[in-house]
């Protein structure tokens, strides 16, 4: 057996264990974790905006990146929400 084959099989096992961890979590757990991360990003962006307003900004580039991340994260969460609402409405229309 080749050493490359052994390292490749180890990498595959590690990837599979990471995927198993994701599937072990419930949808609500993943959603709560993601909302917590979104909240953290939003708070960093708010702090960056406050620092810009007060002139305490040390790095304008980092502040702009924080604000951009917050905007993108919020757009993503809004799209997820819209898809979830659409799926719920579709299920509600289904006749039994």
C-alpha cells in the first residue's frame, strides 16, 4: 500500500467525520448558531460605524470590510428566511 493512499484515506475519514457532525445537529441548532454568528457580525459592524462617526477608527479598510460582511450576511439570512417561508406556504397548500 502506498503512503499517498494512506494519507488520502485519512483525509476522507476526516471529511466524513466533519459531515457526520453537521448531520447530527438539528435544523434549529444550526439556525440558532447561524443567527448568533450573524448577531456578532452585526455588532462588529455597528462598532465600526460608531468608530467612524467618532473618529476613533484605526483602519478604514477593516471598518469597510466589517460593514460589507454584515450587509452580505444579512442579505443571506433574508434569502434563507424567504425560502423557508415559501416552503412553509407550499406545504400548507398541500392537500392531504
